[in-house]
């Protein structure tokens, strides 16, 4: 292996996803200049990001949230399920708490606003590539405030069950447990999709997984199951 090949192998490979051409091209130029990082592709929306990630296998996807067809939240969730080794850093002007928390619940490991400087972007990419999390300080404050107010999120892992167990039963993922709690709250598939910022097709996939893992047959049984296992109160 030559010195140049060894250097390329050590670089963090990044895929950029943003529907605005001027932003996308600007990020490609900026990030391409950062030391230890190489840009391997640029996607125009969430569907494109998932497709290119499967082909290019980047280490990190820098993901916008508010994109057409497939938004950044759903794309992040699809990436976590299909390619859990790929980390996602959200970079967006869309800083509404519901979007922020949904992106984190979907599996994003980092969150930056678009006024972040090159040093902040570089630090976030290298940090999540190393397996850690990196959140904008304002996002950290809002997250802590929300948790202190008793709001419940399945961000880093599953919610604590009422009996103190650390994980949902039957190997449910945090997102499946979240969908189950929404079902128990009486929400329809369309309402769950709107709440979690994903498509109804994604919700149906999670529900099918719930039926398979729990061995149950209908929504009424899922509701009873959720209450029995302390996933909703």
C-alpha cells in the first residue's frame, strides 16, 4: 500500500444529503477541504441518501431534515435499520424540538445547525465516526430541559419499563417500542406517521415487526401487551 493509499484509508468518508443545490454544493466544497475527511457523494433527498449510502458505504451521512419525498428523519431511520454501521449527523436550519427529538430517536448521532462553522462540522463528523455522539450545545440544553420536565424519549436506548427493566421485551427496538406506545395511546397509523415524521409504510413495517416478535395478531392484543409490560401508563 502506498502512502497516499494509506492516507485515503484513514480518512472519514462522508455522504452529504441536502435538497438545495447551492447548500449541497457549498457543503461538498467546504467539507472536502477539512483534514482527514473525504466527500464520497451528494444526495438530493432522503431516498437518494439511503440509495447512495448502500452503494458508497460512507462512514458518516451529513443529513438535512426538511427534504421532499423522504425527509431526513425517515432516511435516518432507514439507514439505522439497513446500515447500522453508518452514523448520521443532522445539519439543518430546522431546529424545532419535535424534529430534533425525532431525528435523535431515529438514530442520528449528531445534530448541528447550519450556522455551525467548519471546526464544529469537522469535530462532529470525526466524533460520530469514532462511535460517540456530538450535539449542538443549544440542542443539549433543550434535550435536558425536556427530560427534566418529564418528557420521554427513546434516543440513546429503550425507555425504562415500569418494573425497572432496561430494555423492552422480545428484543423490540426503541423505535418499535415507541410505535407500540403510540398504538396503545389510540393513534392511527397516519397519526403515528405524523408524530414520528415517517411514512405510513414505515409505520406498517414496524407494526409487522411487532406482530412477528410478540406473536400477537391484532392491535387490541398489542395494546394489552404494552400495558402488561409497562411500555405505556
